[in-house]
């Protein structure tokens, strides 16, 4: 996993439970095999004024293996596993 110095410049949030977690993030580090229930993508109100086209929905359901995923969002809910959200 290649991280740059600014990766954690605004902090991070570790998620290890199944509650919906609201946090604007620009990357996800999956720490253990994880199943994502829902992930809310950026909207036109995001800092870059860019909205995703729905591809993030493909992460919901299958088991996501450990690794870094440069995916932005504003909320995530896990069914199992644990992740670090890198704050945007």
C-alpha cells in the first residue's frame, strides 16, 4: 500500500462495527476481509464538485480483501470486517 505524506493530513476514522458511519473520506484501507452493506458516494456538493456514476454500489455485497482502495464517499456501513476511512 503506497501512501503519500498528505494521506492522513486531515485524519482518519477506524470502523469496526456495523453501524452506519458518516465521514467524508477519499480512500479506504481494508484491514481484514470485509463485507460492505452500503457506501454513499460523493455528490455534486463534494469538494471537487464531482459525482460518481454509481460504480461504488459494486462494492456492496461481495467480500472485499485487505488493501487500499482510492474510493471517495460520505458514509459507509459494514456487515463484517474493519476499515480505515481517510478523511477528506
